């Protein structure tokens, strides 16, 4: 008598196990490395040192910045930064194109990992964190569609998780993100970002995590509007096969959003070169659109140590901010 074949664990259980291991990894590598005193974003009465400026009649003489005054021979006062509760929002793109990966991770796993790292870095001192999640439209897509018109882009399935403080609430947010089922069909990254523009929120930090494969004209304007009020970080998730093709003969490729099937002859070196050139041009267009929107840009790859890349990026940002406020 043969034993019954074990059934795979439910998606929720697998997501919980993966998230537990991920949070342990993030905690071990980030604790004590990037943590520090929290400096508020808005100038105002407080105890945190801010930028110096020239003295104006009526300024409080108790805030004179004597070292800068001595160096410049012009009276300066030191502004202070209000230590206020920071509100961080995550805009997480989990459209069908993220359900792909040929490196150590799937792209959707890198999205969840980035969300876990950002949450770990921000949820302290009463800071609040919330999220908006976007996935496909939920329309069924044939597994082997050939040369058929792709489904029209739509708003997809958009979910809002309210901003709350506390680690328990942050853990619940991450569990919801990790357990989100990717739907077939095309989503709308612009509509996802626009969810954070309406209604307007007080100034804070917004982190947009996506592969940004949607046309820039769809999401660049909402991102620029978001940057007017918030500090914006765009995390671009990339797989190496999106940058270049390997020489493996005939390669069947399926578009996860449209279901379109193509057979690519990767043995042709000219085709591989054209693909690499087109991919490089596409990534340059994405980078230019993000730069034009005023967003900080971090690229994470599925075949690299994404946590090390995040550590280097955050450390560089903090160094640049410190250097920029030193007179």
C-alpha cells in the first residue's frame, strides 16, 4: 500500500514561513548598521540640529551658530528640526510581470523583501507605515495565447492598508503583502501611485517598488505630483533575463500579463545584441523618467544580494544628506 502523496502547504502558510525567515535575515543584517537617531523632515522648534542660515533681525540669539559665524564673519543661526512622527507609505506593484525570476529570487520576492527592509528601518519611535498594493485585473488569460491582442490595461486590483504605528501592525501589513495573490492581466502603475495623491497627506516618505515596465507616460506624472509633497524613493526590480538573452537555442517566452507566447532563436548573436540594446535603452528611459520626477532611484536585481545593495544605498543617502547640511 502506497502512502498518499503529501499535499503542498497552503499559500498562506508558505508565505508566513518565507516572511519569518526574511524578517530574521533583515533584522540580523540591518540592526546596528543603519539604525540611528531619527531626524524629522520639517524645520521647526526642536532639539535636533539642522541647517545654518544667515541671521535675520528678530531671530533668537540663543540659536546663534558661533563656529559658522567665526568662519564666515557673518552672523548665522542654527535652525533646528522638529522630531515628529514620520509617516511612510509603500506603493507595491505586484502585477503579473513581477511573477518572474531566473536568479536567486523571484521579482515578487524582492518586492516583499524590500518592503520588509523599509518597514524595519522606519517603524520605530511612533512612526507610522501604510501601503497600497496593486496587481493585475483578475481577467483569465489563456496559458498559450499566440499573436492575440493583449488585454486592455485597467486599474487592476488595488488594495489600501491604512498607516498605523507599532511593530505588531507592521508585521500584519507585511503578512498581507506576502499573502497577496498575483492576478493575471495588466495593472495600472499610475493608478496605484495616484492612490497616494488622493486624498493629499501630510509630508512624509513614499517608497514605490515596481519593475516600472509600464510605459513611463502612465506613471511619470503621478510620481511628479507625489514628489511635490513627499520624499520619494523608487525601487526598481530587475531580472538578468530582462537585460540580456542567453544562448540556449530556441527559447519559448510567455508574457505573464498578456499570455502571448513567442519562440525566440537565441542562437542568433545579432538578435541577442538587438535585445540587449533595446533593454538598455528601456532602462535608460525608466531612469530618466524617475530622475525627472525627482525620485531617488535604487535598482535591485534578482541575481544579486539585494540587502547589501539596500545597505549601500541608504548609507550613501545618509552620507550625502549629512554632507549637504554641513557648512
